[in-house]
C-alpha cells in the first residue's frame, strides 16, 4: 500500500489535479490531451523547505516548463511509481541520492513556467514494465497524488487549528460581549458571505479581528497563530 506524506509543512492548494484555472489551451500546449492540470499546485514562498513524500532515488532535472525539478523514483524491476516536484529554487540532494520519506530534498521557488508566482507543482505517476504507465490517460501518465495521502492532508493550518468544530458557547459569549462584531456577523450572514468553522473560531478564540478575516488579500490568519504573526514569526518555513 502506497502512503505519501505532505510535501510541504504549510498547505495552501491553489490548483488541484484535473483543474484548469490558467486558461483554455494552456495544458494542451504541454501535450496534455485533457487540457487540464496534471498535478497539484501548492502555494508557498520562495525558499520553503520541501520533503520527499516517500523513499526513492532523486533524479535532478531542469526543463522550460517545470524549471528546476526532481523526479523521486521508487521503481524496482520496472514496477513502482515516481513523484515530481517542480519550480524549485534549490536542490538539497545530489542526483542519484537515496532519499528517505520526509527527508528535506529541495527549496521551493518559481523557476520554469510558474506564471502564478512561487508554488510547488507536485505530481504522481505509476510505472509498469520499465515505463511510465497509462501515458494515454490525458495527463501523460500523471495521476492525482491525493489518493495515496491522508484524508484532509489538503486542508490549511486554519482548518487544523480552528476548523474542526464550532465552539457555540464561546461564540455566543463573544457575540454577547461584542455587539459590534455580532452585528457584523449578522450582516455578513445576510450578504451570504461564506464563513466556515475556521473563520468563526479564528474570531472566537484565535484572537484575529473581523476586518483582518474579511480582507481577502490578508491570508496570514490561515497559516499563523495570531501571537506568532504579531511577533513576526511566519509560516511557510
Ligand atoms: Zn502545476
């Protein structure tokens, strides 16, 4: 049974496998007949430490589209699988090195065609008979790595920190003590703005302010604890 771990510590997925947020024809240009994304894009800063999601042999590569990238190969006698880590800024292993699961292997970046800013392109492929299997699947053999990962691996820090369950009693107390906030939340309700458990709990016990959470450009609360953010300690390390 294949079991992959998270490639990065802080998870923020900007494009899932099989999506196309870039534009019609973009992925077809790279030879993908599905014209859809053949991996998972994880937003990150340049220089975040990334790990091998399984053990294998690291093959260091460079191309126009992926920039600096690693193929982590776990194929024995022609059978197995590999994973791909694209748009890197730095290799932390040498070509041909054996890498253990969770071993730091690269720093993230925006090399190659990373038009949406720095991110990690993460992909999975099966191998059969000494070749990448299912090359005609519309994704040049790539498959969704999520099927080999923990459920909820794709949720961000805010989900793990605040999102599991809603603290209704604490929420009522907070609304009672802060009428202004209570009114804002009622208004937000009426506007049908979506706020999930993470949003509410970040307010109730996370120490974040309503305006911070409502500012769509402000995403720090999804990654950092309020006290770490105030201290200037940031996620994505
Ligand atoms: Zn990608």
